[in-house]
């Protein structure tokens, strides 16, 4: 037998290690990352006066990445699968992935629109800003498709590391530098703990793929049970930090105050989506065997998070500098508590409860980004970011005031913000269905508490203004962001079943 013949026989007998790549499935992530590289290189050759074009390249790239979700809407694609186990894949484009990728990419697009004016007015370095925003968005879009622990952690860090730099992008600003440092140190610590948890899980199961981890945790040898349980608990820490769940919330208010307003809005929505996505994947897909561990823990975290967040938001003084941003920051902590409820419920009544978290996240994303867009508009003439600065906004900017009032009513869950009420009822029902009546009661109390500070701010918009009003023309990118989010919220309030249709049933590939 010749050497060539022997080689042919051996290659026919050995399993192929070459994996085909489904380029369409990974297109949303690849396009976002590729546009980021284009922006970084283009920044080297563009004159300073032409740097604004980088922002529009970013907007176009994010729009293109979002559009590539349309041919994937069937949610039946996977790639980077093990040759020996085709069911174990590193990248899965199921319904859950597509919904979260839409939230991330559309949210990043709104952030980019608001940022176009902010980058120019504050003289932030355009090339670095847009590159970092696109890099973070690429990591955030990769995370919901990740189906092994290594890819999950890498995606989490790709989404997070650029965010540290974005928070500290305002050079010479002490608050910005302190916020970035606090965000960085606390996040790195949480990631280190989470990585230790992943190593424990790998030691106990011998696999990093979520489906294989789930199967092997069902029958862990007795001597490895404690190791596996510790790994599960530690892995959840990093994702709990990203969700701003108590007691991992302490970075939120200072980070939001120190960050440029568009980035504060980005962190409140996309940053939070990253945390909840990772938390959902590791709990309901990888660790269902230990639902008796993470279920009660997440239920307690949900109660503490919503209570502390709403109580802190209630204490914000309207005349204090940065009180508006701090209220939105503490409000986002309270909202994180509501988002945790269906994940905790999934431990008791099945992973279909996750649809309630996804539905709430879609509502929250639209209205919270809209609120930050209005805040960015008001900050152009009133840079102290005080709640009292919004007194009489209706007399100065009627459409902005009506939009902000509608966003706040949606967050409060009051008509005409029907989508907010609908989302809260959906989350409340998931707690009741799971037998978590005590958690439903805590949620109901917190919803009532939140009504006060949301309504107080809303009422202030329509009061008689004090002093002369400064009227300036709203930059059209910021106005476009406000209009898009307001129209989305109004449409969803008129037809909330649209969200339910997308998030009902099984979101994950079987």
C-alpha cells in the first residue's frame, strides 16, 4: 500500500474536524464587528472636520446588522457544532437569540443616534468612541447565541471592556474617571469569581457546552457534588453583577452620573440585557439540575433588588445636581428586580416562564432609551441634570415633554402606557404560576412605591415654568431617537399582544 493510499484510508476512517460555518447565522455579529474595524481604520485617514461621518457609518452598520435578523426569523440555525455531537453547538440562532439580538442592535442604533450630537458637542474622540460602541454591541449580540461557557464569558467581556472606556470617555472630567474606575474594578472582580465558577463546573462535568453540562450535572458523582454546586453559585455572580442585582448594584448610580448620557442609557438597557441573557442561559439551559439552589436565591435577589432600587429612587431630591440621572439609575435597579422574577419562577414551573422576562425587557428597552434621549436633549441647555430642570418642559418643548411623560407612565405601568402595565402583569403572573405568592406581593408593593416618584416627575413636566425659557432647536438625530422610541411605545401600548406573540412558547431550540 502506498503512502498516499494509506493516508486516504486513515482520513476516511477518522472523523472530520473541519466545521462548516453558517455565515448568515453569524452575520449580525460579524457585520457589527467589521464596521467597528472600518471605523477604527477610517479614523486614521479622515481630517478632524470630517470625523462626524464616522457616526453615520456606525448608524448605517447597526441598521444593516439589525436587518440581517430578518432572514433568520425562523430561528432554526446553529453553527460551530461538535463533530461528535451535532446537538452541542457553540452558536445557536434560535428565537431567544434573535429577540435579544434585535433588542441589543436596535438599542445600540438608538444610542448611536443620540451620540452623534453628543460626540461633536463634548469633543470626545470620535474614532475611539464609535469603535468602542460597536465592539461592545458586537459582544452583546454574540452573547445570546453563545451555547458554551467559554464563548459566554468571552462575549460578556467583549461587551463589557469597551463600556469601561466609554464611561470614562470625557477627558478631564473627575466624575467620569472615577465612574470608569469603579465600574472596571467591580466588574473585573465579578468576572474573576465567575471564571472560577466556570472552572469548577468544568472540573465536575468535563464539558463547557451548556447542553452537555446540563446532562452531566444530572448525575454528578457524590464527591463532586459540592464542587459543582459551588461552581453554579460562583458562575451566577458575574451575571448578577451585570444585571445590577443587589448586592452587586453599588456601581450603578455613580457610573450613570459619570458616563456620557447616551452611554448611561446604553448601560441601562444593553448592559442590563447582557447580564440577563447570560443569567438565563446558565440557569435554565446549563444548570436546571440545580434549580433548587439558584431558584430561591434569585427570588430573594429579585425582592431585595426591586425594594432597594425603588426606595433609593424615592429619596432623590429634585434640586440636587444629577438627580434626574440618579433617579433613572435607581429606577433601573428596581426594574432589574422585576426582570429577575420570571427567571426565578423558571426554577419552579419550567423555562417557558423566561418569555415574561424577554417581554418586559423589550418594553423597558424602548421606554428607558427614550427617557435618556429626552434627558440628553434637556441637558443641552440645563447641564446640571436636576429633576427640577424639567419643570415646565411642556411650555418649552411640548413633544419632548409628552414623550417623557409617556415613557415615565410606561415605566410606572399606568395608562396610557398600557405596555408597561401589560409587562408588569405578565411578570406578576409568572410569579403566581410558579407558586411564589410572597414574591408577587413584594412586587405589587414596589409597583405602588414606584408610582410616587414617576408621577412626581411626570407632573413636574406640566407645571408653570419658573423664569424665562430657553428655546433652542433640537438636533434632528436626538429628535429622531425620541420619535422612534415614542412611536414604538405607543404602538406596543395599542397592541401589546405583538410582544406576547414573539415571546410566548419555547424560545430555545429543542
